[in-house]
């Protein structure tokens, strides 16, 4: 996904620990591509164990409770409670920090429904990690002060249309678009230096593809960045809820909508359009699940893939480093490397793939890629991305 305002991400690019995290990530990618164990991380003398360096990005779903009723997600229907406690998140933050992880994405459900969401965010931001909050935006105005003082680096707000009618239909809440817009306006009145990077993101489906251009024109000079994310679905993943008609994305409509905009030159969307036109499916993409990323659900279950295909452990049963270093984790990495049946193409995984490809290249290949394949379009997204 093309990031139009690259310089907006400078607070991440120059943040403490970023260079070290990128270096660890490169070593992990090179080792993975060569079928070797991941880079050795901290040595735990008391256990006589050397742990592998952690994932660059950890996606944390802190609750599945939600105040929207979205068509493309049924997490709000999940009746389970007893999510990880603040103390458990503080322990997880310390573990990930020790392992060299840098990007933390706080998601849900709607994370702002948790009373302790801001102490959770601070558990990570106080250790120097870059935190991105993914929200439906309904509570932005209510929690504007806390959002700006929590230390989060970035906030990604979901808006699924350029018009209130379209957004409210998809999100299932009448009046939600106007409420979100008021919250965004309220945040943007603050100086840039005193608030997080503010991004708006639209999930593209045939329900709203005709509003792509209008969405871009509405937000391009308002938000710090504008993102488009194609609708995605993996048949055996937990994150489902889409009906057959919602899974389609018309490549001709996308091409029409992005014509004469900066997105027309976006390699991400160009490859998506070409693959949909010629093969009728999303393009295959290098997968670095279990290498550059991991996902943890509200009850502590750990998944290498953001789509939650295979559970490899629980942070309620053992520390994250032990799980990341386990035989079950290595087994899943090998399976994904050698026989990956799925093909997803949404913001996180696709961009992690480009990031991994870049990290695994030689310096000469990096320069050639920057010149010929426009990798620079993809790099910043990985510094601040979600699900």
C-alpha cells in the first residue's frame, strides 16, 4: 500500500530501537530464506537457553467486544471474556522488548472499550516500542486526551466509504460516520507534535469500490495518510464472517477509481488488479509469518499468522520467548515455507512480504529494487501497521 506522506513516519524511523529491530529482522529473514534457525537472541543464563530474536511486529487483539456490527467481521458476536489482564500485558511487553520486537499493534474488536487500554498501551510505549492503535473511531472524541498522552505512535481509523450512507451500512451503526468524522476533526485540531500519526483506512469490497476516488480526495489533505486495504478471507482462518458476495473485488472498478491518482503507480494495487484480471485471485506473496510477525488473541493464544491458522502456544502457559523458540513454532515456519496453501493479500501480510523481500536482498539488490520496483512505497507501512 502506497504511503503518500513518507515523512510523517519520521518519529518511527528515528525512534530508539528501530535500527536494531530492523537489523534483527534482516538476520531472521536471511536465516529463514536459507532454512537456518532464526537469529540468536538474549541468553537466559538461569535456563541455559539462547532465545531467537523476536518478531518485528506483534499484533495484539486485546478484546473482541465491539460497538460496531460490521458485515465483514463477526468478532462482536464472541461471548468470551476473561481477557489477558494488565499485569499479563506488562509481562508480555517486557518479554517482547527483551527479544528486540519494535512494532506493536493494539487491535480488537474495539480496543477503546477496555477500561485499561491506555495503561496497556503505555506498557509497550514506555519501553520504547512503537504502538499503533487500530480503532473504529467511535470513541475518538471521548478519549482524545488519553490518546495523545499514552505514547502511542500511530492511530489507524477504519472508515469504509466516502459517504455516511455507505459506511454506516457496512458498519451496521446508524450515524457512526458522522461521529467518527467529528472525532477525527477533534484530534486533528491538536498540533502534529502532540498527537499520534493519524491514518484513515478503507477496506475495499464491491460494496464500496465505487467510492475509492471520493475517499482519497476527501482525506488526502486532512489525515496524515490514506490507506486502501482489499477485503480478504481465508477459509480455515478464525477471522471470518464474510458472505460470498462480499468476498469479490472488481479489478476494473479499482483501476477506474485510482486512475490519475498517486495510487495508479502503486505496485501493490497494480499487482492486485493484474492478478484479479488474469487469474481471478489474489497474487501469491512471500510469507514471513512466524519470522517477522505474530498475533496474540485476547486470551493469550499465539499464532504465527495474522489470520490465526495455527495456534503454537499461550502466554498464559509459558513466556512468549519459549513459544517463539519452540518446536511447534519451528514446525509451523517450515510448513509455511514449503507448503503454504493459503493466499492472502491484505495490508499487513502483503507489506510484511515486501519488507521481508527487501530485508533478504543484498545491498546491490536493494538499490536495484528501489530504482526499478519502487520498494520505497512499501517500506514505511511496515513501520506502523495492523491486521
